[in-house]
């Protein structure tokens, strides 16, 4: 009788432990956030740069980006792409990429020529806007939202 109870108890404990692990991995999943945001305006284009962190237990990827320019006259959606700067035959050029992934407990630098070359490129009449709202859509369904001012420092919203 006591043996049966002990086996039952161990069984329950194992199920509880397994449920806790599943909750940790799938409940928390990835924890993506950004820091050190900056922006450089060019002519009819701008680069947005930041560090992408993942403090969670699962990998995640940026799969889409939306950028809204804000000015006195209102907001306007701008064309935005995930880019990577690459060297080909000693010539630096930018290519469009579908996603930028960050492993668990890691950081990927989206800083243009620095590091792996990733960055966000915005196209349009960027000189008309004072501020830019950026939404990064993650593969997990999570969305990172931050604002950035050219030559200024951006800050991340917590939602
Ligand atoms: Cu680019």
C-alpha cells in the first residue's frame, strides 16, 4: 500500500515538474527587446540601427517591419525593409533579407556596417518627418514597438 502511494506521489511530482518546464519554455518563450536605437537620414532613405536582445528560452526572428513617419501634418506609412550590408568583390552593398534571428540569451547587432551588417532601411521622403514609429514583428507573434528621432536616441515602449 505504502509502495503504491509512493509511486503515485513520484508520478504526480514528475507531471508537475514537466508542466513547469513546458510553461517556462512555451509560456515565456522568447523575450525580445531592443536597445541603443539610432537613426541616420540620407536622401530619400534612412537607416535605423539597434541591438536586438533575446532574454527568453526560445529563439525568435524579426520577420517584418513597419515604419510610420510622424510630422506636424500627420502620420504616413513608409516602405521599410530588413537589410544586410555585405562585401562583394571589395564593394559594399546592401541586400534585403527575410528575417533576422536571435538565439536564446543572445544579442544580434543591427548596426549596419558593424557586426553582421543588419539594419532597417526606410524609403520615402524621410526628411519631412521628425519622428518615426517602428514596429518589429517577431516570428513568435510578439511585437516590439519603439520610437526614434534622427540623430537622437530612441526608446522602447513596454507593450
Ligand atoms: Cu540598407
